[in-house]
């Protein structure tokens, strides 16, 4: 796990599996996204529902502009 002064925290997939509730709580309530890594490479992200909804609204807006 890496907790520098960034907007996200890194967990390996093994760490995430072993600490699933911590990963969910940090993403949901800690105002930081989680980046899951495998073999030191980013694999996916876990974000709060608020951040996900903001992203989806932004994405919809971008698609409407492109149309």
C-alpha cells in the first residue's frame, strides 16, 4: 500500500483481497480513490459512488458535445 500525498492509494491485488473492507471504506469515505496493481502495473481503480457518478455525468456531457 502506498499513501503519499496523492488523490489515490495503491494496493496490490493481493493486499486488496486481504483488506477488502478497508479498500471499500477508503474509496467510499476517505476521499481517495484506490488503484489496484498487479506486478507493479495499474490494473483498475475503485472510487466512491459520488466520484463515479461525477465521471459518468462528465462522460455523457462529452458524448453530447461530440455528437
